[in-house]
């Protein structure tokens, strides 16, 4: 354990760019120890560590913090600090590389425990380490446990945290919180079993189920767009909306995660969590306040208004696909079944599309189309709200098509909002064609959005659960997808592979909904 020395304070100043007016630095977090279980893994080095360091650099993280890496790999405190430095050198953005007095102060607050996940003695040693942090680094008895291990070890970690006496119910000084990475269970039953384990150790207000999509700035803006403007809300309902389509498309394949993905598939990996959360935000009623539970109550109500399909319905309300060989950006790409750690006869879907209905006063009769897939033509996540056609045609030459208005919330890679509407083409004739109003975060605010993990880790330390998924919503999302999973798991799709890498997805998706926006 490094000895305490003078702390380094970081305090960025406003740089005079008026586009940045209204941008605030988050309030400084409480002092705390953050324990990363699975600290030698990929997520830690690529996302979590750079996020914590960024919070330190931008002054959001309290000066009195400690980072404890907990994993099976063999590091000492010293070699783990060196490892962290190398990972930041590789994965942190160019202006957030580890250097100078800030890095030296950060480094001395890092320690490592080379430990087993199923050995209670290791957790007792962890408790001792956390007590030392309180005494030597001023972490004020506050603890954030971050589970970024494979999900199979979540239950034993949670049980042992409780057994070692570091759970929130016995720990009375300060707070104890737990962040659980997705997937929260692999189906309805396993999610319920995991929840029972969680409940035995933690109250819901201490549990932060992470869905990194909720930390993306444009996703947070969905509520601002709807509830901080007057023009959208009056038309945000069945009277004006024809359909809603939500897309989370990737160009990447399964990379090195074939082992995990072949047991998961697109419906579990993306639709049950990220895409359902988007649906809930776009369809929810205005919450009574901006309080975390007021918002999460409304999100849950949306999911409760979606009837899970019957097994008989599944064929007509869903489409699945698996990529075969093809090409991405002009370069040949192998098919899914040839990927590392994937069964060469795999029946796992790498593309899923579903049609859902929110049976509420606001949304009765409006279809919500959701799709997600890997190895598609381009990476794009967006929500497109298509409005009803005009009731009576007055303008345009007879050959012109008058397109419906579409509002697109662009989540990535572009971040912003686009509205498509019809305008007269300049000239003597009254031709009509579509034009766009475009808002872009980068040019609108003059900053890049912070990475999702930075926001979410900061919120967990501050105790703000708004952007974390509550258990009732997780359970409901599993209830909705379970009948589809059941049918897909028990019926082989003999058309697989049914779309080429780099394509638009399977034809069955186009049959489900011919009006998907092109990828
Ligand atoms: C993860 C999935 O939750 O989200 C991955 O497990 C997927 O399979 C990733 O690639 C996509 O995240 P993003 O932020 O790149 O859209």
C-alpha cells in the first residue's frame, strides 16, 4: 500500500467558447474505494480504467479515492500499476494519457489483489485492504464493487462479499454499492436466480445494473428532446405516429468473443437490454419528476404494456439471421460459422428483428420494429419515428412521391437529431422532395460526448440510479423475449447463413418490415 502524500487537484476552466455555455462539470463524487472484479479482463483495460482516469482528470472523482484490482492473474501492486499505465497509454484518448503529477497520484492509489473468486479468505483480505484505504487514503468507508468478470462468477462474488462482512447491511459507516455488468442472467430463470442472490446481500438502492447504452449522451437526450420541448410531445402518439424503428447495427463480427456469443445470440446480447431500454425511453409517459425512480417507474410501465408473444406468434413477429462470408468495406470477411470458438454448425442468430406493440392509450396500434445484428453494412444505432402520411395531397407534380415526415434520433456513430420533411424544389414547377433539418452534438455544443462508462461510473459513485436498469424492468424484458428464445432454440433455421457479411440483414427481416431504413 502506497503512503499518502499531498493530493493533486484537477479543475478544468471554461475556455471561452460560447458553444460550451451550459456545459457543466459533474459534482465531485464522494471519497471511495472502487473494487474492480475481473481487473485483468478486456472491459477493464479498454473501458473502465480509462473512464476512471478521465473522471480523475476532469475533476469529477474525489481526490480521496482508491482503485483495487481483483482478479486471478498474477500481479503485485507495483506491476499492476505498470499494467494500468500501459493500458492507458494504449486505450485512453490522446489528451488523457497517464503522465505527470496527476498520474503519480492516481498510481499510488491503485492496488491489486491476486485472488480467487471462490475463496472466502481472499474476501477477508479484501476487507482488510479496504479498511487500510479508509485509514491511509481517506476513502471514508465508501465502497463500490464493480463486477466485470464472466457472469458465471457473479453469484459467488456476491455471496462472498456478504460472507466476508463487507455487504451494505452490516457495513454501517459510509455506503456500499455494487455495479453488475450485463448480461443480467441468460434467460428469465437464471436472471431470477441471480436476482435472489443479489437481494440476499444488497438492497435495490445499492444495485447498479449497467447498460452502457443508457450512458450514451444521445440516449440521455431522448428525454430532453421529448420533455424539454413543446413541439414533439403533442404528436408523439398513435394519432400522428405510423411506426417506430429502432436499430442497433454493427459492422464488427464476434471478434474474440465467439465462445460467449455462440451461447447468447443477438436477441439476448442486444435486444433484451440495450434496444429494450431505447424503446422504453422513446415510448414512456412523462415522469412525475426527474427522480431516478419516477423515470424508472415510467420505463417499467412501457415494458409491462408489451404483451410477450405466444410461441405461435413468434414466426410472424420476428426474423432471425446469421451472417455468411461477404465483404466489409471492400475487404473479404469470413462467415459466422468460421469464426473462432463458434460451432461450425451453429444455429445462433447474429441478427434479430422483432415487432412489438405497446398496448397503451398512447401507442395502441403503432408497431415498434426493433433490429440488431453483427456484420451489417455499417455501424449505426438510431431511433426513427415515422409520422403518418398527409391526409390530402395538394402539392407536388403527379410523379412526385410525398414521403412521410421522419424524426431520427442518431445515437452513433453520428450523434444528433434529424427531421425529414417535404419542401418545394426551386423552379417554376411545383415539384416536392425531401429535405433535412439536422442537429449534431459536435457542432451544436463544440465538445465530444463523454464515453458512456465515464458517465455511468461517475453516477454510481454519486449514488444516482437513473441510468441503471431496475430489476423489474430487467425481468419484464426477459419475459418479453423468452418465448422468442424458446422457439429459436428449439427450431433450427435451415436457411442459415442467410445474409452476407456487409449486407442489410436477412430477407425475412425485410418481409417483417419492408420499410427499414437502409444501413
Ligand atoms: C455489448 C454487446 O453489450 O454491446 C456487444 O455485448 C456489442 O456484442 C456492444 O458489440 C455494442 O456496443 P456499442 O456501444 O459499440 O454499440
